[in-house]
C-alpha cells in the first residue's frame, strides 16, 4: 500500500485532472451559450449560464481541496 504522501500526491493529481475537465466543460458551455444568445434562445442560454455558475463554484471547491491535500 502506498504511503500517505504518495496517496496524497495521487489524489491531488487526480483532482487536478478533474479540475482541468471542469474548465474544458465550462469553456464548451460558454461557447454554446454565446451561440444561443446570438440565435435568440435566451431562456436556454440562461439555463446554460446557471450551469456555468455551478461549474465555477465547484471548481473553486476542487482547487481548495487540491491545495489542502498538497499541504499534507
């Protein structure tokens, strides 16, 4: 079994990859939202904006967790 330090590094690395995925998903939704707004589908764009806000909030939580784990 890996020691605690190795497990912390692996966990932080995995969370970092998830964070990168969060950013990629945010960027994709942002592009779709822009298109929706330009094509008169504002109500759907508002839902997409809410999803981006959730992604942004959760990304901050992931960042905080990564920092805590890396400090152990």
